[in-house]
C-alpha cells in the first residue's frame, strides 16, 4: 500500500482524477467535498511525488488550474487499489480451527 494515499483528501483526489483525463481545481474541490486549502495541500504533496500534473492558465482573464494524474500517479494508485483488494481477500479466508 502507498502511504501517500493514506490521507483521505489525497485519496479522494486521485480516485476522482482516475476517472477523467483532467479536471479544473474548483470542480475537483466541489465534487470531492474539499476546501480549497485542503485540496491545495493534497495537490502539492502529490505533485511533489510526481503523481500529479498541474497546469495553470487562463480562461479569458480568469486564472485556472487543471489537475491530472501523471502516468506514475495512475500506476501507483492502481497498485494501491490492488494491495487493498489483496488485503481484503486475505481477511475473507477462514481461520484455522485451533481446537
């Protein structure tokens, strides 16, 4: 499992972005129910890890920020999900009879 995804805001962010090519910052904040400051912190951590691509630009005169999972981020997230699924399967195995 990947410790970077242990934070609920970071997990929400990558889970949402896994379903789309890219998304605008305010849309992510709204859909993931994250404050701008919480999303900004999560974004910075994942960007520094190389898991998130951040593009800043303008729509008209308004500044905008778009977020996308990097290929490394998508791979790491899918590996994290696989590790969780494997752990879940282990939990479903019957316990040996110790009597």
